[in-house]
C-alpha cells in the first residue's frame, strides 16, 4: 500500500511542470483545469510557480502570482470562517474583494446584528476588505472595523486610502492602531498638514517612533506655516524629550502668539527649570496677555521660588498687565513675603493672591473696610476668605447678610465655615425673591443642620416635583421624608445617574444618605476641608492623593477593587497649578470617581451603583420596621 502511495506522489510531482506549462495555453478550459489541479497540489507546486511568477509574459506571471497568494492565505482560514462562509476558498482565490468587505462589515461590532466571527477569523479577509470598499462610507466603516478587531494584516493595503477622498484622519488613526514601523514613512508627510497633523503625530507615537517624531517636530518649529509650528511645539511638550528645550525656548521670540503660547506650555510640561528667566521675560515683555498668563502659571507650577524677588519687583511695573500676572504667580507660589506689598494695593488680583498664599496674617487686611469695596473687590474678598478657610471670621461675616450684594456668596461662606447659631439668620432667606439666594439658603440650612428651617423644607419637598436642593438639605438634616425622593432622583439609568447642567447637587445625594446610616461619622467628615496647592513638587496619582488625605486628616479609607484602576493610578496629564479648597467628601469622590460609604470608623470608596444598591436595600429594611 505504501508503495502505491509513493508512486502516486511521484506521479503528482512529475506532472507539476506540465501543469504549470499549461498556464500558457491559449485554451481557457485547459488553463482553468491546470489552475484547479495546481490549487489541489498546493505548496508542492510553489517552487515551479515561483519561477513562472517572473515570466516575461504578464498574463502567465499573473496567474502564477494569484496561485501563490492563495497558498499564502489558505492556511489562515479558520474552521469558524469556513462554516460561516462555505465558499471562502473561492472568494480568496478569485480575490473577490467586495465580498471580503461584506464579510468584514457583517461581523463588525458596529453592526446591529453582528456576525459570530472574531479577529482571528477575519484576519485573512481584512486586506481584501480594504481593497473592496467601493464607497467613502464603506471605507470609513472598514477603518472602524479594522480598529475594533485590531486587524494588523490590512495595514499594507490601508496605506492606499491616504490617496483616497476619505477624510485622512480616519485612515491615519487606523494606521496608528494596526500599522507597524514600516507604516511610519507614509505618515510623516502629513505632519505638515494642520488639518491632520495631530492625528499623524499621535499615530507615529503609537507606532513606537517617538524619537523620530521628536526630530521631525524640532525641524517643524522652523516651518513657514505658523499653525505647523504651533502643533510641533505642542507635540514636543507631550513627547517629553529634553532635547527640545532649547529649540522651544527659541520660539518664545516667534512672531505668532499661539506659537509662543504652545512653546511656553511645552517648556513647563518638560519641567525646564533653567528657562524660568525666559518665562519671567515673557511676563515683562510679551505683548500677548495669554502668553503672560501661561508664563505666570508655569512659574507657579514649576514651584520656582527663585523667581519671587523678580516677581516682587514687577509689582512696581507701570504696565498693569505685568503687575497682575506677577501678583497671580506670587499667590500661586504662596509667597508670604508678598503679603505686605500686596496689602498696599488691594486690587481684585491682589485680594485673590492673598487668599492663595494662605497666611492668616492677611485676614485683617481683607476684612478692613470690606463693606466699602465695589462688587468685584467684595466678591474676590469673600472668595479669598473661603480659600483661607478663615472660620474665625464668621462673626464678622454674619452682618454682611444685611447687604443684598453677593448675599448668596455670604450664605455659602457661612455654611462652609460651619458657623454656629446662624441658622435663624439664614432661614428667612428660604423665601427670598432672588433665586440664587434661595438656593444658597437651602444648601446652607442643610449643611448647618438648622432644624428651625425643616418645616419650610418639608412643605417644599411635598410638591409633585421637589427641587433637588431641598431633598439634599433635608437628607443632611436626617429627615426621612427626603429618602424616597432622593433614591428616585439618584436612581442609575442606562448612561449613569441623571445630571443637570446647572451645578447639580445630585452628586452629593448618596453621600448625604450616610447621615442616616452613620450620623456621627457623617458629622465628622462634613466638617473636614482639604486645602491643597497643586504644583510640580506634589504631583501624584489619585490613589496617592487619597492616601495623603487619609494620613493628614486621620481617616481610615478603603478603596473598592472594582473602581477604575487606570483613573486611580494615573497622574493628571496637564501640569496645572491650582489651589484646591474642597470638602473632604467631595475631594475623595472626585479622586476616586466613586461614592462614599461610612462604615463604622472607616470610609469605603466604591462605585456609585453599589452605593445606590446599598441604600435602597437599607431603605427597604427601614420601611419594613
């Protein structure tokens, strides 16, 4: 038997040259028969076909190459693909690209009725699908399908789309996800096109050619088009290469303000401390207000305290814009040596800076003749006292309730300070004709647990559609009449909780439920405030910031494992210097992206849906009691 099998194999090997020769035949039937037999023989025919693939006769060479291409892909046909597309071999051999397109799109996650095939099954049809997309709309759908399935086999064919009418951004983004380093050379020409340059830069970076992108970007800083220079400056900050510092510093003299802005931003992002003198020069000389502001913020972010002497000198500059930005930088640097010169000229920016500096020595200056200040100065003063968290000033703030000007801000400030015995003074404003004052009063009586205001709030919550502010205030007071409406408003929907656009209090509703479950812990955490200046020296991940709060406030915090790890373990992308003055509960929720549950002496940070389920179960048990 084995002798017979060997004879058959020898016979097949012997007939291969004859079959290959028949590819030259003028008879179509003879050609087709030869092609079919060569397909059956498969890889055994490859050596002879490779010879003919270089034949001088184009048609003969094309037939041989078609067979060789088929041999290359046939082994990648999966059982699932054969089952779903029984004639898949014929589709691939005939290079029926439009059919490949239909197969890919029918199994795309974008389709309502998606087929069962996955990336491993579709890999073999992906190149043909790219070639077979006959319309711009189909090309776009193919690009999205390639991205979703990560079909890298199509990268070579997809390059052709760069010359098609299809919007280039879609093609470039797709190449950035499925391409390889060989793809990069096709993308670099698009760096000089402002419309798609950003997409090209991100694609090149994603493909692992960061160093090449740095070199191109440095060169593009000299481009004639200001938009190209601007984008190049922006990329260099993101790429993080110190080799870009000197070229970016040169652009601080660029004739285009937006180029200078991006160069300043990138120098800050690269933490170019040796360029602080150049940033000080921007504050003094640059004609663009945005550039001055960016430079002042940058000096503060870098925590460049060595700049304080020159910033103090700038307070005497005849240009008010220079004075304003120097004042801003001194405030964000928390330069206590600036309190005295700033106190001499209590303009709005100086008042704001005194609040940022955070030294109680500024409080008497801020309160002196406060009632004589104009609206803007008065508002900045209230904000500064809030930023100082100057609780001791509450008795001097209460008389300001008699003034209509900024009354809502005064009420909120007293609530922030947890001022004692001011509930009776605030309660009458629940009926104030000014809507902003009414909202502030509702929020304040809840935060202050002003029981004398409860009857009026109970009336308001009994309405068909009570305001969320009222529900929240009653919940903070521990009134169970708020629980039913609260859980209804906060119920999760398909796309998350229902939020309003006007500073919605919904985000605090579930936190307020802790007033019922653990009133002592709720009272303790309600009185805690975070005051933190964010700059280069204390940049950290959100998880690290939570641990810092745990330590400084003496809390015990547990983080549920189902919260977003990427969010928790990633620092902020953009270096922004800012003063954060927030209730601890709000701060922790912002960091974690979750909700607070007070259990005993511990704080559990967990997803909102879990917190909602916990309180709904609690309420059901309470109703049974």
